[in-house]
């Protein structure tokens, strides 16, 4: 067994099946440089403080079109099959999110993978620098990818959506802008010199990271991350005024988590020590390699927004 505090992981993503939690994330020791190894998965039967693993969920096949910067794997069940949405930097071309499919079957065993390429490279717009695509299936069972158009190209980072083919192999329409990072009052621009100025001539550059959609009791919410005051990594919430993926989206004026952690998603617990069915937020914190670890925080809907449960850490 491995203690949670011993697992270096960014962009954690949890799948709950039966009595088990399956934890995925960016697990290469240095995701920023060098050759990519792949994505590992860990499992827990208990309180998510001890895990079995790592299990190799994805390893790039020979002649894979990306050699490094393997980021933010998410595993979704769609039409009774398991798919992984993950970000890669192609050897040639723009960074984007591609879709993999489990060759391990449609049952719980399929969560171990191996996940193999399904789309032919990224399905995000080929001329854009993109990352952190997530799956959303609307009320008409139409699949969408919600993703980030990176600040390094867009200046003011964007959250966008693109419709997907029913087989999840390709996109089938134009990307739609949902909102820009600067629309949230809690975001701050990156320092102009020397960091942001290397990438963009815009005077003010704002980050968008890690969108994740969650259907609440009465509202469709989106978690997303950015940079706040003091260059801290934060996670905030937006809410769709129409209850649809196309919004319009309004921003919660206060961040959901403001203690240098982010790239979050939500899931419900299945057993103690939390109340079964308790809504949990997982993020990585702190936002510094190699110290990043998965955190689990109890969340509730309060006052029309998502809030850290009273008595929990901020």
C-alpha cells in the first residue's frame, strides 16, 4: 500500500465504481520536460489515504505522435465503454486534447486499461494551443468537449466547447467561446516581465486551466482554475444561466479554493469516513513540482453556489 502523501500527482481525477476509488492524474516525475512515460492509476478501497498501485493505465505505443508533456488524464464512461481524455504536445503541431479508449473491456476491469489511441491526434482545433479537455454529455445525449484555449496564444485565456462525434473520434463543429479568464473578479494577470512577455505581446495575460462540469441540484456548474493574487493557483466556479453547456456563464465572485491548489473535479463518496454520497472535491496542492499531492475536500451547495463544507479547510 502507498500513502497518499507519497504519491506525486497533478490534475487528479477520481472514478468511483462499486466499493473502489480509481485515481488518475499527471504522474510523470517532471511533466514539463523530457520524455513522457505515460499515466499511472491508483486504487483505494478505504478512505483514500492508502492506495494500491501504481498501475500503468497508459503507455505510448511505438511511433506515438507525442513524446512528452503528457497532462491531465480524465476517465469517463460513455455508452458503456471507458475513454480517457488527455493532453499531449505533438512532435509537430499544437498542444491539444486527444481521446484514448480502454482495451481492457467495458466492465470495472477496463479502468485499468490499457488505454490506447482512439482519436487521430488532438480533437481540439489544430491551429490553437489547447489543453485540459473534459467530456460533457448534454440532456440530448450529445457529447461535447470543454477545453482551454491557452493564454500563451490567446492572451486572455479562454474556456471553449466543441461538439464531438457520437463515437468520440473527432470533433464535428466549430469551437464556441464560453468565457475568458478575466471575467472572474478573483483572477489576476501574470507578471508581464519576464515570464508572460516571452509568450504574448498582450499587456495582460490570464490563465485558464482544468474545466470540469457538474450538474448540481438546480444548476450546471463548471470548476476551472487560474492564477490569483500573489501568483497563487486557485480554483473557481461558474454557473450556466440556461443550464446548458453553451451558457451564458456567470462567475462566482469568490474562489472555491484559494490556498495554492487547483485543477479540480467532483465526485461522491461511497463509504465512511465521509457520509456515503458526500460530494468531494479533489485538487492537487501545492502547485509546485515535485511537492504536488492529491487533496480531498468536502463540498456542499449553499446559497446557489458550491462551497467548502463548513468546518473543512478553506
